[in-house]
C-alpha cells in the first residue's frame, strides 16, 4: 500500500472516531438533561405531609 492510500485510510478512521465521540457526547448530554428534568419533576410532586398520620382505629 502506498503512502497516499494509507494516509487516506488513516484520515477516514480518524473522522469516524471523531464522529462517534461527538454522537456519544450528545447522547450523554441528552441523558443528563433528561435525568435533571426527572429529578425536578419528582421534587415538585413530593408531598412531605403525606403518610405522617396513620389511622389505626378499626
């Protein structure tokens, strides 16, 4: 294999790797955003007084 062809193959591999890392970074950011939104939703739905009194009379 000549030097020019090897250079092209290596460059293509590097571009594929950079694209893969970019997609993984976006997926990680998306997961982080979704988890933060879920935490906010759970915090806003909490009712701290719920369950503090139990009726045991029968």
